[in-house]
C-alpha cells in the first residue's frame, strides 16, 4: 500500500488543524484567562461537540441532552458570576 501525496497532505492537515492548532490555542487562552476559567471549558466541550454533530451530520438530539444543556450552562454561568462578584469557589475565602 502506497499512500498518495493527497492522502499525506490530508493526514498532515488533520494533525495540524485537529490537534496542534487547538492545543496551542488552549495554552494561549490558559495564559490569558487563567486555570479557573479553563477548567470550565471541560464541561462545555462535550456539549459543543454534540451540537456540532447535530448541525453537521444531522444527528438526533436526545431528551437527556436537551435537559442537561441548560443545566450545565447554568452551572458554568453561576461559577463565572460568583467569580466576578468575588466569591470564593474553593472554600478557603479570598
């Protein structure tokens, strides 16, 4: 099996666009906004993946997702609101 040049270019593009670029952007964002904000990214990322799959591939959205989406965003919004108001999110005080 001898892959074509087009296949190699596709593989390189997938590696750069799908792995390297998001990784670099994550570290840049981490440096700018801090670890507390970036930890919330972990809660939102799967939800965004489901929404993208729904839009791009026409996947059906399950009822549990439709119920969980606003709950998750409300939780993230509450943490951000508390952080901006100066409330401690780690229980140790400010």
